[in-house]
């Protein structure tokens, strides 16, 4: 079964964007390395560059292991220090997708 997550936050105006984006890229790499079927994408809002939205699709049975990983704990601690709002984490319920049903069943 897949768990869908949205993370929404606003960073402080004095944030080092290069460091932040590097940390996000490392975090996404760690997620991918932990399980090849995890999907994770980070977006920077075009009209508000301080706002970021992350969407994750996780294989639910291995999700508790993800949350114990050093890269996960390091990133979440780092991110909390960078935020002026959030991070707000929400579990999403998928309604429709372009992913084929047989592919979605494997995730």
C-alpha cells in the first residue's frame, strides 16, 4: 500500500537557498536509496520563492524505517530551523492518477 504525503512550509527570508536546495536534494536521494519505489518531489512556489511544497509517495510498510534514518532526522531538524511557517505535513488520499493501475498496485 502507498502512503501519500504533502509537506508545505515557508522559509525565513534570510535562508541560504543553495544550502536549502542541497539539503532537499540529499534528502530526496536518501529516500530513493532506501526504497526504489518511493517517489518524492520538491517544488518551490513560483510566485512566493520562500514557499516550498513536497509531495511524497511511500511504500507504507517501510515508512517507519524511513523515519528512523539518520538522513531523515538530520533533514527534518535542519528544516525546522529554516522555517518561518511549518512545516505542515498532511496525509493525502489519492483520487486519480496518470499512473497505470498495475504500476500503482506495485507501489
